[in-house]
C-alpha cells in the first residue's frame, strides 16, 4: 500500500559536498516528500547504487540502517492512522513524522463500538456469527450512547477518560435510570452481561491496535446464579406420551422434545439441515454443526427419540424439524404445559436445560462430554447444571423414602 523511495537533492549540495536525502512517499494517487535529516555525497550515493550495494564504509552502513528505521517508522505511523481511518491523508502522515502534530485526535469510545459492530455484521452476513448476538452488541452501544448523553451531556466520550468513576456511574445508570419500552432499570444479571459486551467491544479495539488497555476489567459485578428450570423424567415422559388433536401443538411438542434430546438452542435447532446429519462407521447418526452463538463445534449423537422426530419430518421439511419463531414457541409451550398438568414455566430453553440435566448428567454422562455437546466455551457453564441436578436427586430420594416407609 505505502511505497517509500529514497533520493538525494543534488540542487541543495552543502559546503561539505554532501546532499540531503529525501523520502518520496506514494499511496495510490497521493504523493509527498519528507526530509530524512541525513546527508551523503552524490558521488558515494551513485557509487553505492543508492546504498543498495555491499557497503564497506562504517559510516555508510550506519546511514543505511538509519534510512531503514526511517522507513519502518513511516509504515508504523501509517498503520496507526489506517486503523482509525482507512482513508489516510499523506499530509497528515507527513505532519506526524515531522513533529507538527503532537498527538492525534483522541479515540472515542462509541467509535470503537461502531468499528466492532461493523466488523461483527460482516461475520453475521457470512453466517459466521448469530444475528441475535449482533443485536445485543447494538443494544449495548445504544445504552452507552444514552448514558454518555444523559450523564455527561456529550455525543461521545474520549476513551482515555474512561475511569473507575465512569464505570460506577454507568452501572448505576443501567440499574436504576435506563429506560426500555417503558421499563425503568435493568436487573443485575442483564447488567453484568452488558458489561461483558462492553469488554468484548473494547478488546476488539485492542486487537486492531486502536488502544492498549481495557478499563472495563475493573468492573466486578457477578451473575446471581439461579436454578435453571428443567423437566424431570416423569414430566418428560408425560409430554412425550401426550397426543394432541391440534397439528400445531403436535409440531410444537415434537420440536420441544427434539431440543430435549439434542440440547440445541432455538437458533441452532431451526438452522439444522439434512447435511448436518452424519452416519459414522458404526452406523450411529450424529448431528454435526457449529453453534451459531459461540462458533464452537458441537457434535451430538442422535438418540432414538430424536431420530423418531427426524424421521417424522424428513419428507415434509427443508430442515430436520419445522421452523417456528421463539416467541410463538414459548406461547404454545404454555398451552402444552396446561394440557399436561405441568406447573413449570415451559420455554424452549427448558428443553436445553433438560438435556443437560435429566437426559445426560442424570444418566451418568461425564460433565466434559455434556459440555462439548452443548457447545459451551467453559466447563463452568456446565457445572451449574450439575449443581442444579441436586434438586432432582432429592425429589427421587423422597420417592425412595416413601417406598421404604
């Protein structure tokens, strides 16, 4: 991209017979010249082929090294400016090298967020990341923008000024002042997740060399762990054995059960195709895909109940199961819960929790394998299900106690 050529100005030969060495810099159609601050006699410049030949004089070796460092510094400055704005103006680069600009315009925090979201949108368009995740990052950016405007009366905020007080004020704003669809304040766990998004976007700024620190690591908020809702074996069997006269509810039941026996989240389950179904050398079928949310490879063996559902729809659906919006799915699941006499609040994610607890961990599957099948990036995410399972153990033990009585 950036090209640098060194030449001497023979019309400015000094009294000692040496001429100044200049750098000619080109970038596309742009051109500029810079003084290197170094001199050499025109005779030696020609004799050494512009210092390209093997040099014998120590002075000329040092001079060549100086020009190489000059070129290196020029390219480094160019890259720094390019990361902020790809439309680099060579006049700005010249001013920086010559020392006319002491420092560039400060990096603004919302500009970092915008660059992150633009980059993430490309990944979404290329099916590398989930559109839902992009929506969360955009929401995080909007919250930051509203906070800065309300708290500091600014349209943006200099990144270097983000400190402990800024982070404290941000947390307070999110918890008690932010407004969304008429609701004031955000609950603790959502605030912690938003701060995780802030950290991720700032880390992107570090990755592309815009900044070199992440002030959001100072945030110490923690998730309040809640027991995940899941179905017991009896409740799972109750839904599985129930036949609904409504085709709509029958489809919803099968989609829900598919997630119970595979652990796939809504966006992953709906995107599964026949090409994701692989048969190994032992004749066992596997579902192989990357989790959309994390990009983690998750291979899940197809259990008989899941295979039964796949066989049911294989000639009538483009994917492995019918597609249904998450919102409608949860509404229909409440209907199914009422008809089955289940008092728990059924959602699509109850199916994923059921896979982790009742279907796998409850049947002795190693936690490392469960973590891999669920596409978790950290086994701590899976350990939560192991703790939740204690309540299921107690329920079964109470039944056992009743038998002994």
